[in-house]
């Protein structure tokens, strides 16, 4: 285990796509989707063979600090970084990187989203090792997921020349494509999904931020000075929210010249909707993912999630003659949609906002 | 108001078709379907302009006695007749008729199911008046519902010659027909639905039972003697369950020669399934019958019934992109079926029986 390797886990997501399970104070990364543990806890566990919890930093929202601490008690409390407001990934990664560099100027850093699912963990760790090789060579490195379908909801990475076994140059980052382009990318074979994982030497990223995002660079210098004085928290509270909300992809990666990508194929799922949750759930022979003891008669492809406090694991769900539906139950709200329209959860959340029902969001 | 007019309300139904709302101890007639009061209470109220509660007799199962008493507290407790076991309508009507005749040998009796819905109550009362005219002339009379569709789930009554305005002879009773026959009946115009309502002079029915169902006639004589001795309850407990389970239609009406039928058109609904409950429910412009405050996005024709004790009227139901579904929620069981497959509730109840989950039935 490399003692200089640290991890940043980005856990600031709000995530309305899993309403009514997800709420503003219980976002997606705190939910046990695709397993029996919250996605954030699974993320910390998954990287433990490379980065122990004492070198893990978690960036989250100030309002989520307490729930986050309870979800991953193994991560030292002072390594939970509370953003006063979400400013996208560049300010988040920049601040966390600066924080780690104060502790270890030689730090090698791996950045992970907190809310994805990975089926094949050994293959995932192998991809991390390859990406870290790129980082050790001074590149800003990433893992690109080998695409399994012409997905239009993700950005792509076009890979170029081989740098080392399992590690390639990045030819370019590509925005979310239309269907025809996505099909072309999958057919071409050298395009990968951008999964938001980054690997770099801390000082390389710090220099890249200074070069490409000078406003954030200046903030980091003020934060370092404030940290020396012992009042970084006040500085962050005052200045963080004023930073431009820019992604690390747009703000740094796309402008950088030394980039590496490690293609990865390890059963990655971004758990983007209830449809994904159904894909990841244990299903019976008819494709139903139902609470234990449920009765299904001529019913196929349904997902039922019972999060009621009184009913969970005790209520009997019975379905007859229905297919491909999602039913999610909580104590105060119930969702019923077709699986293929899982994105319509947004429309419901918008309707609740319009009605002033923030108590349910 | 005719002081000799008494009513028998048959409230012994088990009714699994409204599971999970209906249970063995809370059958359909005790549920507020099609209104805000239990069907049984609505039945008692509906006939009150002709028969006050003190002349109403309710036949029910021994296990339902307490719940029935609570549902219709205006009916004197001693007029709730507890059948030790369900033996279909002939033993039920025979015993209740004998009980009423002991109180009033001149009794005119009206028999009603406890679990139907009627929209136009004045028209219903008018039909009762016409049927009672037939009863006063010594006929066994009934009300036949003017059919609105070629229903194959009901028996029909072929009406004959006019006896009086709005009152006809019965040509014959017809079993549930196939689709082609049902269409012929509706086209013919003189066929009516048999809705299980009967009107007669008590002594005429008593004589008809003696003539056509001598075994039940003998039971009634033993019951009368036991009542004189003050131990009718013991006699009923011992002998009632041994009576043949036969319907009043097969056992008496079809064999009798003086029959009358009053055609009725008053928005009758037998509340036979969740589909009927949807038909009777208040619906929005998209045909949805949802709890107050629900969110429906591109959703049509759905019925949601919330009977949870913690959630009722407080949980928010949100539906998007679903049509013609029925979702019924109780504390311990949830049902999700398409409206047009409302009959599949039986399959679910059967599955629960097979699993020994009588706690949910």
C-alpha cells in the first residue's frame, strides 16, 4: 500500500432521481442502492485495499455533514470537508487536494464519486493501479469505462496511443453525444465513458488549477494561509460559495496536455435512476425485485422498494398482471411509475416544489 | 309508512374481492365503498324512508356480529341474526322471516343485500313501492334492474305481462348467460338483472318454504317451538349449519307460480370489484381517483386507496405515466393490479391461503 496515496470522495450530490427514497437530507449516496450498505459506505470499503479510511477525505454539503459522519464512522471526522454550497467538481477537488497537500506534499490522490456501483472490485482495483501509474508519471489520469451500449447520458473519452499496458493517452474529452454519435463511438472501440474518477500527484493538480483556474488557485492560497492561522473554516464560509461552479473536466482536464486514461470494465453502474436500481437488485425468475414474501401473479419486471418504518420487511406486497413498474413506499410518500419512465421522478419533484411541499423533498 | 313493513338485510358475505381492504373480520359490507359510509350503513339509511331501523333485521355471520352492531348501532341488537355458518340465502331468509312473523303475523317483508350501491335513492324507493304492491297482492315480488350492458356475471329475470303500472309478471328466472345470450337479453328489452331483492307477505313466503323446501320448513317449526321455550339460540347453533345451502332463487322463486317483478333503473351497482369501486369513486378530469393532495403526471384512470392507519390522508401518492391501475394500501398488505384484472385479487388471496397467511385474510 502506497502511504502517499489519499482519496477524495465526492459526496455532495443532492439527487432527486431517487425520490421519495432520496430527500435533501438523505441523498442518493446515503441510500443502500444496489446492495445492503449505503453507496458512500460501499465506496469507502471498495477502495480500502488501496486507501485506508484514515487517508480518505469526503467532500460533502454542510447540511449533510452529520448524516455523512454516521454513514462512514471509520473516516476521521476532520477529513469530512463541508462545502457551504455546491460549486460543481473543480472547487471541490481543488480544496480537498490543497487540504491533503498540507498533510503530505508528496500526496498521490485518487478522486471517486460516492454514488456509483461496481460489480467486479478486483478489476476495479486493477484499473486504479493502472491509472495511478499514469499519475506517477505526472499525468492527470482517469479511468474510462468500456461502454456496453450507445448511452447518450454520459460524456465520452476518446483514447489514443498506448502509454503502458492498460494505460492510454487521452485524445479528447467528448460531451454527451446524440444517439448516432454514441453508436459511432461504441463501434469505434476507442471511446470510453467518463465516470468522474481522477488520479494525480497533488502538486500536479495544484499547478494545473493555478494555470487553468486562477480564481480557484487564489482561493487555495488564501485557504492555505488561513489554515496556518487556524481559521480556514471562516475563510471557506466566506469565499467558497463565490467560486465559479465549474467541473474539473471543463475547468482542468480538457485544457491539460498530459492526460492518461485506464480503460476499465468492472460492471460499473452510475445508479442513475430507479431503472438502475432495478438492474442492480436481486430479481426472481420473472424479473421482479420485490420485498421478501411478496406475492406475484403473472407479474414481470417490477421493482418494489419498501422504506416505510412500520412496514419494512413486514408488509406483504401483492402484484398481479402488472409489468415493468416501480413502486417505492416511504412513510409520507409513495411513487408509482413505469420503469422506463424513471426520469419522470423529476417532474413529480418539480410539481411538489411548485406546491411548496418542500417537507417532502 | 306501513307499520307492518319489515326489512331483512343480508350481511353475511365474506367477500375476498376487495382484499386487502376486505378481511374475514371486515368484509365488503363493512367498508365505505362508493361513499363515505360502510355499504351496510348506507343500506340501512337508504331504506329508512320506508322501514325504520327498529323494524330492520340483519342476518350476518356469528363472527361478524360485533363489527356489524358497531356499524349500524341504530338497529336493535336483538335484531341481528347470527348464522353459525353461511348456508346461502334460503335458510337465511327463511329464518329471518320466521323471526319477524313471531313479532308480526301480518308482516310485509322486504329483503335487501347489504353490499350494493344505489345512486338514485328516490327512484329506488319508488321501485320498492311497486314491488310491495305485488307483495300485497300475494305475490313473491322482486326488483329487476334494467340492464345497461350485456353483463355475463348476473342472473336475469324475463318479465311478462303487466300486472300494474311498473309491475310485471315474472316469465322465468335465467342463469348467468354467455355473452351472445346476454346481448340478446339486452336487445329484447324485457330482461332484467336479478339483484337479490325480495318483497313478500311473511306468511306467503313461509308457506312457499314449507311447500318447496320442507326440510327448512321443519327447521322453522322447531325454531318457533324453541323460541317459545326461550332457547332458540341453542337450536340454531345445533341445526342451522345442517341445512342445505340453497339460494332463495333456486329453492323458492323459480318454483313458485305467483311472481312479480318491478323494473328498476336507479344507478344500481353491485360493487363487485375494485373496478366497481373506481366507477363509483370521485375522479379527476383524467379519470384518476386518488387520495387528496396526490400528484399525477400523465397518469389516467388510476384508483389509489390508502387505508393505512399512519398514512391515511397524510401520505402523498405520486404517479407518473401509469394508466388504469389499482393500488390499495393497508398497514400490512399492498395490492397492485390493473383495473381490468380486478378479479385477479382472488388469485392473490388463494396464493396467501396456500402459504398459510390467514393472518392477512
